[in-house]
């Protein structure tokens, strides 16, 4: 053996050309075998399916090119849930029958095989003399219906209603049956028994044309889909969306609860005219869209795995074995769940070895070869672990503006802080486009704190536009100077606002013409609230008058406030368990019997005796009682502040008599107590800075301690000013479009106004009611202003409103609503409240967190009851304009003029 090796070596030395050729061959094979050179250890590996080419041919429809449901049709067809009509047609606007709708729902649920087996067991094998009446499709349809009935998709009463023919239909059926039987009866080949069997099968087939083959209604599909999705019926006051539809009263009453559930889930919706069309026929395109809206959850329940991620690279390989040439591609996916996958597809000269998937990209059904590096995809893995469908999600690009905090070139990470003080971390895409002042630049040219605009695509930075001030000294472009801070105080009447930034207070002036933007809408200074984060833009280096203000969404809205013993802490899961916690509700602790598990947020603060401690020390304090504030983090409740209780608890409800920020002391109800960074301070449901507290604020305080007490909770209970003013006074004069009010009282919590006499304007849009009598009377503007002619005389058939007392709701000088009252037997209450629920069917709003105005004390009293407010006769005002109950949302806060549980005027604030 050694001799042979030596000879071989000598031969190579003697023929260097052979060595060269051999090296070329080795290098070529190495280049062709890149996949073998790659290792996929640690990656989850998937293959494609064999019949993907045939599937693509079946779903390449020519009649959906510009159809509004094109994406849903292609997606659901690629998943083999819905099929075409043949001849490359889908028929998007063709109506769908009841049995077709049921077959699609059963197929979506993964029960198609079971339904087909059920149908085969129902085959009618009676002798028909060879006549073929019922087809395989007929029996399968029976199987779908049977399975749907067995699992509760179709209710028994629905089956009875569908299969019960009218007298007219029964007559038509008999006539059609008799006509069809003639062609069999004239033949002598059939016996009477066979003819009877033919008649029976023909009758079954014809009955279907009057029952299950009839077009299915939209309301029926909604109910079947709701049951298939496992939705619970929504009843009573929880029904909200359905009453926004113009034709809700046309919906079958028994179907309303499930249709509300479907609407709330966004599975179906009304059309552009806000109509549901419950009795209208369902189209195939509509059915595809509905299935598309629920397919993710439904497929996941069947064992499908659905992932999203970015194609990081694509490896290639060509291999030949025994005359078979296989060309492979391996797609390496970085998934959004921080895992990685490898998807292998294969083209072969022998069809049996082909493996691939259907893909959808840019509105087209495509082969895997058109999926490219950096495509952001969603892919579907069936229970057999094969990738069946890949969708290239739209590369929607988002722009974010802010200031550079860090660039880590080794990790390819960029961190910026936006104008609202929110921090973002993004991966930098390869080949990122960088410009500074419109000149080409590199990552090394970017500076800490530099203002940039990032274009984000699929979570990656693809473009960076940086800005440097290269102008003349003292010159500033509009918006170049920016101040971001939290609102400490606002004086709307004089346009003054105080912000805190890094514990430094600065005062600014916002004039009436300065745009104040929230959610891309100019909302005005009245929408700024204490505790808001706002961004001010200036066109001068110095000065305190911004050219524009932006309101950020509240960054720390409280979900719940609990009091409970902390009985367990799991560091690995970052979770604590509260034993039978009580939750804070309108100045009361309300007990719950169940233990509650909560996750600590990434920046949660934990305190004991006013001192911050780390999460690791939590185990040392298990079994102790604590106050816990939580926030909603994209649907998950997380702890943001936890304060361990020490000593005894005391409660106070009164105004702040004195506050000393330097000493961290305040006086409430003649009791002094401390406050510090551990104190949970709330206003309008969000955490605020201690500097937001002011003397005369009405507060509810919970303190804890022994000899000295520290506030664990300070809840500011006063009513936030909104720019709306509620006046109470006597009409002294009425003009053509105005009136004079005297002896004015102003409800605290609306804007301050110290005038005792004032002229107001009214318009044709002003709403006026007369509540002096048992029946509420709506007064027209003409009737109201015409009473000025009756100032010095009396007519029995006309009302004179001069010298009458009223509540007037004004925005500036314009009054939008008037309630004419009987001063001697008024009995009306001014309330501020949040909404617990709305029943549009019963014209009822259930109120919570109620505050009632006390005229004697000139302050708001806490009302701990829950009021069911009858609003049948009420006037609604929203955004300074007349509104209806349909315009009111559960998130709205209200001012209400009411008598007991009857609402007169309701203003959204």
C-alpha cells in the first residue's frame, strides 16, 4: 500500500499539469457544495412540499388582478383552504351557498378528511339500475354539514329553518321532480323498485337547491364563524359596536350576541355606509377575507407553526447522485422570536425529488426563487414539519426622528431617543444609506446627540439622515431648537405653561395661534394636561414662545393599584405573587379572593422605608404588605412601582393646605406627612411628578408609618380643566343671538371666570332644554330668542325666559347648551364621571368614579355609588358640538347635569 502511494506521489511530481487540473476540480466542487460547507447546528430545519408547482398552477387566477380582496384570496388559496372554479377563475363576486360556506369553515378547522369520510359513510347504495344521480361531491357536502352539526357550528334550529320548505317551494319541487322522472319512466330498463330509488335520490338532490345550495346570508356566516372561532356571545351593556351600524335592527335578535363578538374581534365589519347588510348574500371574496381574518389562530390550534423573520442569507448547492441532479437553496431566517431557521427547497431533474413552497410577494403568487435576502417573511409550517407557504410581508418603511445615543458598529446596533424621550434600538442594515446635511457620510461621521431621521424597514435602519447646524451665528431654522419636558402647571387663560426637565423648571408662553398637535391633529392648548410629556419647537435660540407644541401619549398610564402581601418572587420569570389583593377604586380598597401573579417591568421601582432596593432583595421581604402600581404593556399587566408598607395605614380626603417641596412635606386635613420618591402620585389615572401638586388641590391620601407618616398614595381627585365652562346664573336680557347672565356661579374644575355679569353668544347649533317641569321640553333657538319680545308682558301661550335661572355650557363667549331650571325646586346635580358601560339599546350610561359638585363647599364630593343614567332625553356635547349617544365612547370622561338618574346635558371632556 505504501509503495502505491509513493508511486502516485512520484507520478504527480512528474506531471504537474495533472496536479493543476486536480486542484481546479477540487475548487470547483468546493464552490458547488457550499451547503455542505455550511453547518446548520442550532437552527430549526424545515423542507418544502412536493406538489407546490401543481398548487401554484391551480391558484394562478386571472380574474382577481385589481380586486379589493386579492391579497386574502391569494393567501387563503395558497393555504388550500379555498379553491378556484377551474379554468384559472376564482369568481370573487359570485355568491356563495350555505353548503359551500360550511365546507370552507370545516376545511379551515382541519376537519376536511373527517367530513369526507363521514360523507362516504352516508352513500345511498340502493339499486338505481346504473343511473348516477348523487355525486361524490353531494355526499361530501352532506359530510361537511353533518360534522358541522356534530361540533355545534350549525345549531339544530338553524338546520330546521334551512330544510323547511315553503308551500310554494314544495309545489315547485314536486313539479321539477315529476318532469325529471319522465326521462327514466319512459325507459323499460328500470324496474319499479329502481324507479322508486331514482325518485328518492332525485328528490334529495333537488331539495338541496332550495335549502343548502341557496346563497348564505352575511348574518348566518357571522354566527357560524363565531362558533368556529370559539367566541362567546356578547350581551347586554357590553354590546357596543353593533349599535354603530345603521341597520342593526334588521339583524336577527338571536344572532346579535355572536355578531357583536365577531365585530369586536374585527373578523367582519360594516361597509363604507356603516351598514352590515345582515340579509345580504355573501360573496366568495368576502368569505375569503373573513377566513383570512381568523386563519392564524385557527391554524395554530391545529398544530401549524407560523413564524415571522428576515431572510439573512441564501445558500446554494448543486449535487449529482446516480444521474439525479438536485439544485438546493437554503434560506436562513432570523426569526422575530430570536430563534433561527433553515428552510431547504430543491429543484431536481426528477419530479419525485422536487421540494418547495408557494410564495406571495408584491401581490403575485411566486416560486421560492423570488424570495430574496432581507425579505421580511411570514412562513407556515404544517404539522408534518414542512413549509407550505411563505408570504413576503410588505416592506413598510417607518421614519423616526430623534437624537443619537449610541452606535455599536461591532454589533450593528444603533440607539436613539425620540422627541418624546422614548428610547429605541435598531439593527443597522448592511449597506445603510447615510447622509449628513445631504452629503454622503459613514457611521464614523455620526456624533452622540446628533439629530437624525431614521428610515426603518422590517426593524432595520436602511437610511440615516443626519443634521448639523452649518448656518450663520444666531441663525436658526424653524424647529431646530427643541425642548421636551413634563407639564407641571398650565394657565390656559393666559397661555402659560411650566415644564420640568431634569428636575429644572422652565416657563413658556403658548399664544392662541400656536399649533398644539396630538395624534396628528391640532387640538389646541385646552388639550394639554398636567403630567403630559410635550415637545416645544422654536425658531430662535432664546425666548420662551414656541412655534409648535406636540403632546405625547401618556407614558405611564396606571392599569391598577393593589394592596397585598407579596408571598412569592420568581427571579427566573421575573414574577411576584400577590395574596388575595385589594384593588383601589374611587378612594376605596376592594377585596379579591384570588391570588394574582404579576410580572415586574424592566424599569420597575421598589422601595422600603423610602429607600430604593433591587429586585434581588425582594425575597428578603416576602410576606410583607405592599402597595403595587401596574401599567399595561401591550396587553400585559406589569408592575412599575412597588412600595412596602411600614407601620399603620391612615386615610385623608381634603384639600392640600400646605406643601413644602424642599422638606418633602404636605398638610392635608390639618395632618402633616412626608412624601418622597417612593410615593405613588396619581392624576387622571397616570403617574405625575410631585411638582404637579399644588395647594388647594383636592386629594385622597393613604399614608403609612408609626410616629411619623409617609404618603404611600396621593390621588389628585379634582377635575381637570378643559376649556369648557359651566355657568349657573339668571338671564337678565336676551338679544337676537345672545343673552346676558347675572349672579353667575362657575363650577370649579372648569375654567375660572370671576365675572358676576357676562354677555354670551348663541347660534342655531345651540341646544336648549327646559327642565322646570316634570316633562323635559326641547326649546328651539327661535323660541328662546323670541321671548325677548315678552320682556314686559305676559302671554299664556308663550314662555318668557328672562329672569329664569339656567345652566349654560360655554366655550369662550359661545354657549353650546342651556338648561333652564326652576331655582326653587332645582334638585339638579352637576357631576363629573367616567363611563363603566354604555347600553345604546336602552339609552343608558352606567357611571363610575363619580364626583358631585357641592355648591355650599364649592368643591367636588366623591360619590362611591354606581349610577345607571337614563339619557333618553339628554343633550350631548362633544368637542364643542352637538352629538348623540352613538358618538360617546367608553373611554370618554363626562360632565353631567342630572336629576337623580335622569341625564339632562352630557358633555364629553
